[in-house]
C-alpha cells in the first residue's frame, strides 16, 4: 500500500536513496538490463561501424554507453526527479541559499499534489507544510544539502502526524478481570473479520477470548461470527436476530468473568455514523459493556470517507483506537496519516488480507520504513 508514495519519495530523494536502490533494483532488473545492454550494443555497433574505423574506439564508446544506460536504469524516474528539483535549483545560483517563501512554495506545490493524490487529508497536508516552513524558512542551506533538509523535515512531519499505539497485550495482561474490546464502523468495513484476526493473534499469545455476536441486525452476521469461533475453537455468546445487542455484550462479559476468560470481543452491526438512532443504540452497548477499548474499523481504500467516519464516530462515542482494513488492496498510504491525525488516536492494526494472519501490528517505524523515509 505504500508503493505509490514510496516511489515518489525515492525519486525526490534520489541521492540519499541511491545506494539502497542500486542493490534492491539490481536483482529484479538484471534480465531487463541484460536485454537493454545487448540492444544498445547492437545498435551502437551498427552506428559506430559507419562512423568510425578504429575498432578500439568502437569498444570504448560501447562501454561508455552501457555504463550510461545502467545508470539510467538505476536512477528511478529521472524525469520526475528533474521536474521536482530543477525548478528550485535553477533559481539558486550560489552554493548557499537562504530559503524564502517562494522557494518553499515551489518545493511544496509538488509535495502537496503528491500527498493529496495519495489520500492524505488537507489538514494533514497543511500540517506538513507548516512544519516545512518552520524548518526551512530563513535558514541558510548549502545547495547540496537541500534534499537532505527537506527529507528530514518530511520525515519529522510524518512522525509527528502518526501516533504510536500502546502495547495492547501488555494492557490486557495488566487488567484485573476481563478486558473488553468493542468494534464499530460502517457495514462491510471489516469488523467481524478483524475480530477473528485479533482473536487468533491473542490466542497465539496465550490469551483466551470470548466472542459476542452483538450484531443482531444484519442477516447471517451471527453465523459469520460463529464460523470464526468454530475455526478458532473459541466460545461465542449469541442471542436471536432482532434482540438487544447490549444484552448480548452484557452476557458475554458475565460469561468471561465466570470462566476466567481474559478478553471479550464485541461485534456490532454496521451503522452509518449519520443515523442518530443507531448511534444511541451504540451508546447503550457502551454504557452496559463498559469497554476498555473502543475500536473504529475503517477501510483504508475509502480514503477521505474513512477519515470522515472516524471523525464522526469519535465525536459521537469517543474512540480509543483504529483498525484500518484492506490495506492490501489500497495503493495509497494516505488514509493512515489522515485518520491518525484528525482523530488523534492510534492505529493498532492494519488488515492486510483475508487470512487470519493477515493482520499487521502498526508501528510508526514500519510506516517510515515502508515509505523509504527511515
Ligand atoms: N482484502 C481484504 N479484505 C478484507 C479485509 N478485512 C475484511 N475483508 C473483507 O471485507 C468483507 C467485509 O468484512 P466483514 O468483516 O464482514 O465486515 P463487517 O460488515 O464490518 O463485519 C469480507 O469479504 C472480508 O473478507 C482485509 O484486510 N483485506
Ligand atoms: Mg460484521
């Protein structure tokens, strides 16, 4: 999911990343390179044969051409790199420059478009710009250090925007009595699947769980959770369709207390955050089940929609954390930055597929790494 942004970043900060790129790209591109080399050799031989008579000269020139072509392969998107920095560099003639608003605006217009194209919310983009201005305005930068200064500023901004989640396992273990987690979000966002994934992860850490089928509204939702409970060998508390979800949550908690089960995972019906009666129902489940953690589940692919949902759910019931699902089919990483920043709540996990194990604990470092900014 980080590919698009990463590609862009690495094309901007080409000098800094050149070493890495050379090694990582070499393996995959060997075949392509060989083909290109042989093509160039053939063409060159043909041309040079007409032009030059000395065989030695031909070889020398072919060698140079191959080297040039290899370099071209290794520096990713050379046109883009030029487009981004040439504007700025062109204006700076001396080796040291004092960064002014015009320079920064020039740099930022490209950054801004890229971030917006990749689902980064406007308020996050503004925050990154504010940081860049703080870091750059009025300072003297050596021409060859401009890239590094921007790189560091961007990295710092991203670290500031993201929130490191607390250690969930530690918090669960610290709690005396059952630790209750409730999941909410709109229909199809991946609540039930994420519950199963988390239950699987907890089970692997030796932590027992009970599932609460408090989605008593959507057809087949109870059976769906039951299937996961079966697969994972976990107890499930269910009532009939149409019954009060708060009662299911309450029973599951009682069951956990009676059977010394450590974690209660409460599934809820998907609800549009705009429907007041459904929000009221959710408030009731929260009041009755007194969760330790209220998790908003959103789809990373929906970008700004997920951000708006997170914001509104947070205002309505106060969320403690986020799970972003379908990161495996999201080509833009911006939702990660946006939901964290607008809610000021940490992302705990990323859903990265349909298997139980496709569930990646979130860390700030891994995001930087995935963006090539580490
Ligand atoms: N590719 C992918 N699909 C997912 C992920 N999480 C959930 N899904 C799929 O999204 C659909 C809806 O998920 P579900 O858990 O039923 O959503 P709910 O309505 O919020 O409970 C199902 O087909 C899931 O298999 C994920 O991380 N990646
Ligand atoms: Mg569901």
